[in-house]
């Protein structure tokens, strides 16, 4: 059988590992879900034992659906009489749209009609529609023209374990709490006898999930019911056996001497909720809470407590109070941890990493997760004996010149950095020659795992600057980046590069092969970045608004991407719902890179075609063969190229009119060409302005991090007059 486990964003990798341990096969990750295969017993086991999944779906059919009638036929073709009693209760959950089915409510209504009509035709009876206590929940997901029809075996979301009837003001979902514990290696810490403490425990979710893991308790044991229990395909003998096995494992686990698991909170009222939840979970003997302020947080002294894990989810500022008022709370926590917890691992989960830095601790690992819709980070710290955590190593003090650069970087973090955080932007320009003596661009990249990297592109120094002075300034710059961003020099990529070079000249020159690539998020797209092996990184940050524009404009359109590089623009257009795409570039390296981006984001290679070709020759051939009908074309050529593989030399100022006219021939009626280049002296030819409807979008295509230089790139929208 084919199954899908859904989960919160950021937990896909952990969920895949958990499902593999439970026996799942053929695992395949996608955003917020993991697909796998196995027997029905495996699905039951996942419902009972998964600490991370939201739902377990049994896939019935995957069908191509391009309109409402095709949707009706696909749903009506399923033998629903084998899944639900005709007089039972039914609920359908429909998500997604395409060009013809533009409303999920309409899709749900059409699917419901198909199920009801099928059952009435086969049995003479029809089910009631009831979302609260259905006998069968059907999950339908439409992505462009592909429809997945599944049975929801979970019923209520699996994160609802059944023990939490009382919650605090800012609750942490149970499966997210379990994920934090897993990221911290809690199971291994518990196995060696290490303790679990939470100094701001709220309603106790982290503590309860930690105790359930340590005691080998199935998270689904306390639930009242699962969706599969009223499904006609349910095999109760298998389920009864699995449940009895879980009950026996819980009995044995609770008989063991578990490590100390204890929580504190300054709010006595929220501790009543924690105590009620702990009692409902049956863990009164294993988990204790007491009222204590952060400034009194210490290792419990009543028993021999082994160093272990301090894990907490403090207030973020956005939810429970002003950030400035919370800084002292975080700082006090940091002071107590340094003084009282040497040898412990500390995890702080926060939606405001800047507040996390107020602890004065230096994190050695960061994981990016989401608390609901809030982008958040799990910051991990090791508290060492002897030296205050986060202190600088000997000799790390910055020179006066480097301190000047560091102050500018700190200022930019308070402005551009906060802007990026608010807008969920993980990759952005932090500094662009703000101080003339330190002529460089510094870009920040945060990986999907939450690790921070820096990309330093030094602009070539003027001829009158001695080489040694230029090298000294570069060293100052790198030291400042290392200290302000709190990252090791190994995670800083350093390149020398002329200011005017962008997508031309030497963009395909390679450095020493490192193989150090990682994945980043850009508005839901996951894109591969390599800071070391090439002059450029695989993602042009200044084109972020252009990609956003293409995504918003692409729904239902045939899209052509010329000089596509790593095809990040195509990925965004595809996620925006373009009907199909063609991406052309002559580089084997970047075509392979684009293919990895496509696979990572689940793009269908039959609908999204990669073409390795010289764009100049491809355009000429496309005209001769009367290829065309594109609704949206993105033309983003280098400013200059004389690559040995090209038919000739490309000079964008000289050649842009020819390129634009060739593209306009390929447009369908009413289509749009988006033309971009990075030649700062570029001027649009008068012939183009007179022949077509031309709109200069350059000023609208600058995000905050690139507004220092409004001539960073040119963007034009061109349509037939």
C-alpha cells in the first residue's frame, strides 16, 4: 500500500527517519510530507507510534484531472461501497486548484457528489456529510492537474495525543515539542541517565513528551479514537495486537527508574494546567513542576541529578510581550546556565533568534523550524566547564578598523536583518561597500537546517592601494563577519570580484572543487546553493523580486526561461502554477544543477523541460520550426559572453534588440516578455520602445537589501502593442 505522512514544515527529514525505524519503505520527502509504502499494519503502527506526523493517509488513486468532469469521473470510479457503509457519515477535505477548478470548496462539492452518486447507484442509499464524527474522511489534494485521493486513517490530527486539555498562553504543539527533543538527542541523553529540565515550562508539553520518549510510551495510546476504526477496510485483530504491545511497553517503561524530568515557571496559574496535563498522561511520578523564576533556576539538589538537557521555549516577544522587556529574561537565563549548568546541553527554541543571542551564549548548532506560521530556530549550546559560554578565544579581539566594520554589520543586522526575518527571507545582502575602504559585498545564507553561512565578494581594490593593505582590509572584514554572525571562518566563502561583473564574463569559472552545497528556502522553493566552487552561488539574490513576480504571474501559463542558469526562476514559476515550462542554458554544470532543483521541488520532468543548448541558436531554430505559443518568457542574458561553446560573442547592449524581437515572435497572443540584465550602463533601444508596449519595472524590483544601488539591475515588461 502507498501512504503519505503529513507533518509541520521543517520536520520532513526527521519524520522520514522515524518512519524508517517503524518499518516504512520507499521513502520520499516533499514539503510538509513524506511518502512511503508498506502493509496496513505499518500504517496502524505509524498512527500509534509516530511522534512527528500530523496525519497518515492511505492513497487510493492518483489521477490526471484538468476539469470538473474529470474530477467527478476520477472520484466516482473508486468503489466507495468497500470503504463506508452507505448510511454512514462522510467528510471530504479538498485542497489545491488548477486552471479549471479554481476554488477548493467547489472541488470538495464535486467530489462529494461523485461519492454520494456512486453509493446511491450501487446500494440505493447515501451517506450523511458530517465533519465532526465521520465514519470515513477522504483527503483530496489537487496540484495543477494531478489529483491524489486518499483515506485519512488518523481522524483528528495525530499531534493531539489526548493528554493536553489545559494549555498556556502560547502553546507548543506536541509533535513540535517531540521534534525539538529529537534534535537535541534527548533519547540518547535519557538512556545514559541524563536529566531533562525546562525553566519556562508553561503547560508542560516538552516535559511530557520527553517523559513519554524516555518511558517508551506510544504517543497515540491516550487518544480516544482513530479514523480507521470506522473504515470498512479496518482489520481489528491487527490493531488490537499492536495496542496490547504498546500497553505492555508502557508498563515496562514506567517501571524503570527514569532520569529527573522537571519544569519550572514563574506563573503559578500556568503550572495548574501543567499538573493537569501531566496527570492525564499518567506521569505524576515521573514529571514534576514547581513555581520558580528564571533567576533562581538551578540543578535540583534533592537527588543525584546527572548532567543532561535543558530545553525551553521562552516567549518570543511577538506573542507575549515587548521584545525589550524580554531581553533581561533571556540574559538572566544565560547567566544562570553559565553559572549552574557546566557540562549540560542547552536548547532554546525561539521565534526571535536575536533574543536568543541576548543569553550571551554562543550556539554551535541551529535548526530552522516553524511554530505554526512563525519561522523559528532551535539554538543549541554546550555549557563548558571553566570558561563562560560564548566568550571569545584568546587573541580574538578586533582591531580598531575591524571593529568599525563590525559596528556597521551590527547596525545592518538591526535593520536589514530584522527586515529579512520579518519577511521570512533566509538569504540576503547584509553589506555592500557601505564603508568605502572596505569595498565588498557580504551575503548571508541560512540553510534549511538553520546553519548560517557568509559569502564575501571583495571588489577589486584600486591600483593605488598597495596589495598588502588590500589583504589586511580583507582580513579585517572576515574577522568582523566571523564575530558578528558568530560563525567559524570555515563557513565564510571569500572571493575577489569586480563590481560590474554579474551574470557575465566569468560566471562559469570554477574554484577548487569543494562539493560543499546546501539547500535554502526561498518563499517555499528549496534551492541548492554552493558558495565555494563557482564565482556565483547558484542563486542571484538581487533577482529575488523578479522571481516573486514571475511566480505570481505564472499560473496556467506556458513559461520559457532563456539563459536559465540553475533555473530558480522556473522553480518559482512552477510553484506558482505554470502549465508547463522550457528552460534553456548551454552549461552542462548548471543544467544538472537545475535538474536537482526540479527534483527537490517535485517538478514533473515531462511538463518542465530542461534544454542544454546555446540560447542564440535555440531561438533561431525555434523561429524556423515555428515553435512558440509561450504565454510568459523570461530573458535574462549575461551582459557579455564569449564562451567557446557559443556561436558568437554576446554583447547585451548591442544585441538586445535582436534577442527581444526573436522572443516576441515566440509569444502567444497577449503574452508577456520579462527582460532583465545587469549592465548598469544599459539603455533600451528606441526601436524596441517604438515597436512594442514597454514598461520599465526596475524600480519595483528592488528589495530592501539591494536598495543601496538602484542600478543593480534592469527589468522590463514587454508586450505586443
